[in-house]
C-alpha cells in the first residue's frame, strides 16, 4: 500500500493525552494532518464521524480542534483511531505545528557530546 503521508508524523508519545468529549485518550502520534489515538475497541468511534472539540491540554493553554475519523485499526496496543484535522483557520494549524514540534523534541534521544571519551579509564 502506498504511503500518501505528506507531513512528518511524531510517534511514541507515551504520556501525551487528548480529551474528546469527557474521555481522555492516549495520543499515539501527531502530524500537521491529524492524530492517532489509542481506543478500547473498534466501536469507540465510527469511520467518517465528525469529532468536535479535540482538546490538547498543555501547560500554557487548552486548544480545541475539530476532526473527522479517517481510520480505525488494530495494533499491538489495542486499537488505533486516526483523526484528520479540519482546520478553521491558520491559528489552528500554527498550534498543531508547534505541538508536533514540541512532541518531537520531547522524544528525541539525548545527544552525546562528541568531545567526551566515554572509554577513558579513571585516573
């Protein structure tokens, strides 16, 4: 199957959460196009369902976006629900772009100082 993704997707967001309605869901991945959330079963949402007010609680603000359920699939964590964003303005896009960048930075492995010699024996 051809990968049609045009933007970078950030995966492995173990502690990130979103709120839809009154329920919290673990955020599995995020890109400028949408999100993947872990759900309990295949009937949590319906393919094509319009989702109002996807909340991204952050330290600074609580931003809400709208989306449409684009896929529901089984994976090793249970079920993954893909939601494509429906932007209402450039502010929404800028928010998601910043959020995705923040998550990418949060999951990057630490960079080792190339000048240090970890094999140096104690003196």
